[in-house]
C-alpha cells in the first residue's frame, strides 16, 4: 500500500513549486471539491512555505449541482453567480497564481439527471477562464487528486481499498512522483515536447488530416499559428505548467476550415456527466451532427450555448512515449485522458498562438472549451502543405517529422 499522506504532500509540492510556480507575495486561488480537503490543505501549506500572501479556496460539490439540475428552473441554469466571475477577474488583475484539482468527486451524482439539463450548467468552469488564459496574467496549474469514489469508477474490478491504492499509484507514476527528482524528470520531458512543437511550427502545414477507425477529419491551420507544449510564461515572466501531467503539443486551428467526422476513443467526462461512444460531424468548420451511445444531448446542449461553441478551438497531438497512454486506462478525467491520446476541443481558441492580426480576429471565441479524445495507435496524422503534399506526422503513436 502507498503512503497516501506522503504522496499528497509531494503532489502538492510539485503543483505549487513547479506547476503553478507560486511566487513570494502572490495571492493563490484554489478550486477544489468536497472530498479533496486533505490535499487542498497540503497545497495551502506548500504555497505559504513559498511566501504566498493568502490562499483562497473555492470548494465545489457535484451533489449540490445535482439538486439544482433536478429541481431548479431550467431557464436559470445559465446563471453564474457574479462573485465567482469577480473572483477570477480579481485574481487576474492581481497577477495571482491559480491551482485546480481534477478528478470526479461524486462520479454518479448526475446519473439520473436528464441529459438536456446536465449540459446547461458547466460550473465550476467559468466562461471567462479562456480570456484570462489568453491574457497570461496568472501562473496556473491543474493536478489530479484521488478520491475513493473516483478510484472505484476507474478500477471497478478491484476491492475498494485496492482501487484507491491503484489510482494513487497510477497518479504518482504519470506525475513522475515515483522518481527521485520529479522536477528534473519533468524538465527533461518538457524539453522533448517543446522540441516537437518547434518542429511542427517550422513546417507551416496548411492543414492536418486525421484518419483512423471512425475518424476522417481535415482541420485547416492559420498561416501564422504556432504549436506549443504546455509550458507557459506570464506577462511578468513567470514560467509555469498548466497541466500536470502533460504529454501534448497543441495549436489553434482555423475554425472555418474543419470538415469530416470523428469518433471519440475514450468516454468524455463533462462536468459530472459521462458521454460514451461520442461521434461528431463537421462541415465548413461547424458541428453538423452529434451522436453518442450515452448522453449525446448533454454535449448538444453545451454546444448550443453560443455561436463559437460548435466550432473548434484546439487541436492537440499526443505521441506514445508519454506515461498515460501506455497504462491503457480510462480515468474519466479530462486532464488525464486528454494527455493519453490526441484530441480536439470545441469552443474557445488560444489567441496567443496566432501572430497575424487579421487571422487573430478569426480565432474561435466561445463560453466553452471542451476537449475530447480521438487519438489511438490506429490514428494516422498527416500534415498537408499549401501545395497539397501530405507529410506523415504520427504513425502508430510515433513521430514521423
């Protein structure tokens, strides 16, 4: 059995000191869930040790969300308390650090909620998050935090105690906590990912073509767009890593040039609802069809939120040399699952990845940003040049460029 208290302290130290890179004198805003209080306190401890002025924690509860969606007025589900938005804006204005904990708190809380209701309330996600990310005013990071209920969802064949131990072991592995010096190992991995992103940026592909079982999709790229790994720098020069773990390189596609269809290779956990067997069709950049084996209406409702919600804001490629994909485990947590396989995201795009002013105006804008996984070893990824030449990029999970 693992020493959970020790792992929680080490995970907190990693996300505070390396992921968010909290600085002396900073405010620290934490988004957590009921059931994750222990690691939340460890994060506060680590932040104060680094000189934080104040650690403010917002706890969310999926069981409270369930009550709203079952018994509230559907006309009010789009309401977001203004003080939640004010808090985010204040953290941005004050150049604060932000840390979020991921992983389902109560995986079955929304099981009996009608799908058309569950997609109307995406809290604790706030529409303004995308704007703050593009401003680069906060150094931020997200990290998975295990709970017993989450463990039993991921490892249903294990006894409860074994499932919890299994989940902690997996998270320790993918976060590199099983290394003598996790930060040094992360720095090496990030250098690899940054080199890969630089190579893709240099090739200046006009489009990317994805083809695999149930997927045949072409995404146009901006002429001035760049690829990046998840190593960011704030306007004040603070380097930080938004996702721990991270294994992706990503870019912002042209939201008007997406055609074809995709089939998700993993279930999508969408703020408390699990969507299985997802299939999405695109024409002229816009979603023209959404189907799924379970809870398709949840995503349809989310995509109807605004004009940009039915277009793409991100394309991310993940090779097979990371630590998450080889586990062949569905974690039902976007932070982990999106770094196991290549993925696309509906909704808001990243303006900082596009340099040309005219193209910048065309970056997708939306209240939502929903990643879902379409990658697998069977997915072939090609770059398409302006002259129409097709260049292999990924084959069997291995880089070709």
